[in-house]
């Protein structure tokens, strides 16, 4: 979930977008992105699905 403070809104980013962003960040730091780094993002996305659905249902 990405929080836009200026607008007071949250937006859900797909895991593919987060993985791409992480890849660019790792490259700037000369760190290799491993499969476990990518899998962690997918796992966290799946684990937080209920929270995202709850936020959507109450209009956050």
C-alpha cells in the first residue's frame, strides 16, 4: 500500500510494480535482487489481502 500524504489517500500497488521498484532501488545500491526478495513481496501481498479488503470496505 502506498500512502499519498498530500492527498490523504492510499493506493494499492501490484506486486509486479513493487518488485520493479525494488529492483531499481537495489541496482542503485549495487545489490543483486534475489528470488527470495521477490517472493517476500508476493508473500506479504498475499498475507495482507484481508487488511486491504477491510480498508476498501470502509472507504480508506
